[in-house]
């Protein structure tokens, strides 16, 4: 039985430094910022003991889709990430359950090359899966 | 709605969602032909198409399209 454990909430941001600074007041500490050339984003995780992590995602200038999302919705949460034990099994389960995959699992530099994938469903929006 | 009218509506949707100055969609147009058409903007296109045409696609339909022509066929089927 596949278990889905919430890992983080992803925020789209114009500037990781500025947003991380604002989250400091809420008790979060920023980790290192990683460039993900595949996704064309810079990523930084914010941590707070006992709480769900926050992922700040700053799109490259060349990432026109996410830049447009920023223009339309501003800095805002846009996906929830769940950790799974077996991402290949979870991928199949999601596909069989009517979710639309944005792409098949790929290694993510922001997760020390753990594999991730994204899904969309009309009633939920975007979610990310990350392999344990 | 005729196939031509569906293409014209789709053209407007692509320009709006992908923020293009202009586009001339045809049945063979695919994501390889439009730089702004990536996996995330594909979802944004789906949301806009469903809203404009008042239809809903299944995930299987969304993922099997290889080009705009197949997308138009799905829309035609839904509008029957």
C-alpha cells in the first residue's frame, strides 16, 4: 500500500532571498539555494522544526511559463509535495487513478538527485511526488 | 461548431495562455513547434480549453495527444 506523506508546500517567488527573509519572521530557516537547469528554476527549502517544509521556487528568466504564472498570480503557493516509498509504483497508481502526469520521474538536484514527478488533476491542481 | 471554428478558438486560447504575439495552428502543430508550450503550460491550455468549450477531458485523452489535430478531434467528439 503506497503511503503519501506531505513533504513540502511549493511557493512560486520572484526572489528567493526576499521571500526567505519574510518567512524568517514565521520561524523558518533557509537552506542552500540550488539551481535546477532541467526545470529552469532556483530552489531553496525553508525548515521549521515539527512543521511542513516550504519550498521556494524562483524561475529562471528563460522559464517563460512560470514567469507568466508569477505575473498572473504573484508570489503564492502552487503545489503540494508528497514523499512516497516507491515513485515508480506511485506513478502507475496515479496514472491509473485519473491524474495527468506532467513528466515521468526525473532526478532533482534540489533533492540530492532523488526522483520527482508532477501530476495535475482538475479537482486538486498540481502535486509533486518525491521518492523517499 | 465547425472544425475551422474550433481551430480559430484554439488559436485565440494559445495566444492568450502562452502569451504569443501570433500563432497559426494547424493539425500538425505540436509542442515541438512552439517554445512556450511545455508540460506546465500544457495544463494551463487544458484548463482554458475546458472552460471556453464547456467540456472536460480525461487524463488519457490529455496525455495521448501528439498534435493540435488530435486535440481538435477530442474537442469535436465532446461537442457532439
